[in-house]
């Protein structure tokens, strides 16, 4: 089961890189819109995050706190919804776009600093 958890974690990190990298690249291009990389990253994060939240480690101290999982899941759903529903717009509102990047960074901070 540890190998499965590590593969899911690896995929989760790739999803984070796709989402944040796509956001930064699109922002720096000067044309603020949702690209397909961001969409893929958001859904890879959701899928692998759901897999990581499954009780694969046999309980004990290795299981993440349910409150942490709920907060991370809610933030990931917000990100995915924001990306999905704005994906066809030619130009996305600057605040909406920056919120996607900010929530992505916040979700990573929750993962790292919440023990």
C-alpha cells in the first residue's frame, strides 16, 4: 500500500506543478485566461487528493486529520470549479485568476504546515 500512496503523492505533486505553472505562465504572458494545463492540474489534484484521503495506512498517527482533509478538499473543489467554469472565457477577471493562484498556494501551505 505504501507504493500506491507514494504514486498518488507523486501524481498530486505533478497536478500542483501543472496548476501553479500554468497559472504563472498564463499570468506572465499578459493574457489572463484559463489554459488546458490549469484545467488538467486542477482535476489531477482532485483525483489524486481523493485517493490520498482514502484510509490506506492502517490508522494511527499516519492518517491525516479529518479537518485538514475537509479543508483541503473544499479548497481543491473551489479551485476546480473556478477553473472549470471560466475555461471558455477569452479573458478572465484578474481577481478571479489571482484567486486561483492564491488558493493553489494556500492549499499547498495547508498540506505542509497543518500537522
